[in-house]
């Protein structure tokens, strides 16, 4: 059954920008559970190279370069109605029930091998410390304090599993970046988090959270680079889209465009992305619908 949502498709056409400290990062992304992109024959499409009138095949290549197309959707059949608002995500036939009716904390694990072994699908949430990870989890499940929130970054130091509707997991992972912990602790966190990514067969996707209230951060690009090189499926989730930090002089939409441009220059195929706000609820239902089609396809 195809789920159709009425919305306006959002595209971003920018002149190429290459911040000097990002030039060395060449990110290669493949989506493990979805159709593997043709990394050789699919051309890079830019605003300057698009002709005034495009053929169907040109339209298809352009759509493929900027939209996330799930299984069961033919490029030539795409319409704007099939794209989730505030995202590049196309909704396909695997999208289904996305409401969260029940959630319970299961356990915290210090090692990947200690995580639950019931083979249920899981979607992990990862991001820089203070990116709003716990707030997003609370927003998704509509419950306060399901995940630990704090004004002090770095409170999540273990792999935390939350069972949703008794059928799948949300996994809260330790934040990376400027958490006030020892260097030794940061190293340990990095090691067991990477071990989780590389050895967890039930991992469906990683939601990589990006703070929209600040300009693109090198550490986020480094994380995306590592996930891409290790073929870990990811979705970029822009948080705090309702905020603006005056000291930075940039609005969230400007920061998002700058980050997206860097990704488009480094990824052969643009991964899925979506705008969210834990304060206003922006993107909550859309993100849950995207997560549902990832899980449903994984279950096949």
C-alpha cells in the first residue's frame, strides 16, 4: 500500500562551496538495505550543468542525486506528493504503521556483545554532545525523561536500548565531541560505539544528528565519513531548526544549506535528511514514517 502525503518538494541548488578544512574528506556512502547506487555511471548534477529542458532520463538522474528513493519506487513514477515535508525522503510501499504506543527501557550495555540478543530491528541515534539527542528521543516517544537529558553534555556513557511497541528498538548512543570527561573515557566510548556499528547485525540505520543552530562542524563530517566508509546506513537529522545563535550570525536554514552542500560534494548519492525540532515537534511524524519504511524493508 502506497502512503501519499501532500507536500511541496524542497530542493537546494547552491554554487559549490569547499571550506578548506573539509576538502580532505571524501565520503563514500552506500545504503546497505536499499538499492546500491551506481557509483560509476551516475553523473554528478549541479545547478550550472542542468539544461533548460531535461529529458525523462535526465530528470531521473537529477532526482536520484538529491532524493532518497526507497525500494518499490520507480524513479520515473516520482511525484512531489511522495516526498516528506522538510526532507528529501520519498515515501514508498514499505511505509506503514509509525505510531509509538508503548516504550520501555530495557538495558544499558558497555559492550556491543552485551546488547539484547532477541534479533529485533533497531535504529540508533548518534550525535555530537549537546546536539539534542535525548530531547529528540523524548519527542519521538512523547514521554518526558525516557532518555536522560541534562545541561551537561556527555551524560549518556553507555549503549541504551529502548523497546518500542514490543517490536523494535531505539538505541541511544554516547555523544561525541566536547563532553567533559577524561581522554581515556572518550577513547573507550569511541571504541565500543564503533564495535556496535561493525558487529550489530540487527542495526537498520543510524540517525546522525546535526545541530542546525551552528555552522557545519568538522567532527560531524568525520563521523559521517567513518559511517560511509564502513557501509553503515545513515540518515541526517537536523535538530534545533527553531533556534538561532546570534553569536554565530547564521540562521538554521543557512547552516543546513551549507552542510547539505558539503555532503552533496562528497557523497556519490545523497543520503536521506530531515528537519526537526524537539521544541515545536517539527518533523516528528515524518521521521517516524521514514523509520517505519526502513524497518519494514529490513524485515523482508
